[in-house]
């Protein structure tokens, strides 16, 4: 049987360069049995193994969903006037970017309620409505967050050792997922121009 090991990489380009470097070092024997995949692909596998129903791609749909939400006029916002959101262009993209950044930082809509600035409360409210409309359509950040909450030694679907190549530029939610992987070993990869 082949040995089994997983290497989490930031991109296919990094996976290819690691394979090439192993060949240059004369270590071709470690390639068979080594699975290179991204953190998001690993998170998807964890969630599917846990029976979670979802599909990725919400990032591409978020602005359109927001434009439709703004057109409803019954959002109950306290800070942002709905007329402004409808009249001025770009609010759907601005909200989509803001919610995406908050999501990559490891927050969710429920954390933007309570005693916070009214603008943040409005963003949280819109985010909740957006998630309801999206249903099983998820962003990569949400998949990473859900997988981080799901993964444990019994639910990690890959046998053998796990190495995660990190650069230090990973999002908070990505870092949370990688650190939740049982027995993961981090390899800090030096960034080069």
C-alpha cells in the first residue's frame, strides 16, 4: 500500500512548485500517496463526510442578492436609508465586500447585533437576510468556518500525516480551520516576489 499523507496548499501553483522542488531534491519517492489540496477543498471534504448539504459559489451571487434585498424597501434599517441604497450605485458591491471581509475575519451575522453602532447592526441584519436567501449556497469563508467547528480526530477524513503550507497571509477563518485539523504540522512558506 502507498503511504497516505495530505499537504494543504494555498493554490495549485504552490502545489506544483512543491512537487517540482521534491523532484529537484531527488525525493520523488514521497510523491506517490501524497495528496495536495487547498484548505477550502479539505473543508468541503470534511463537511461532505459529515453530511452537511451546501454548495460553494455564493461570492459571485452576493451582489445580485443584495440588490434584490435593497429593492424590497421593508428592510427595517436604522442607519442606512433604503432610498440611498437604491439611488446610488455601488452599495450592493460595498455591502458584499464588507460582509465578505467580516466573514473571512471569522465573524458571523449574529455577532453584529446588540450594543454596536447602528451601521454594524444594519450590516448584521442584512447579512442574516442574505444568508436566509442564499440557503445552501455558501461562500468559501463560511465553508471554512463550518468545517473548523466540525473537524475533530473522528471526522478528519484523510488518513496519515497532514502538513499545511502557510504564508502568514491566510484569513482568520482559514487559520482557524487549519489549526483545528488534528495533528496538523505547519510549514511556514517564505513569500517571494
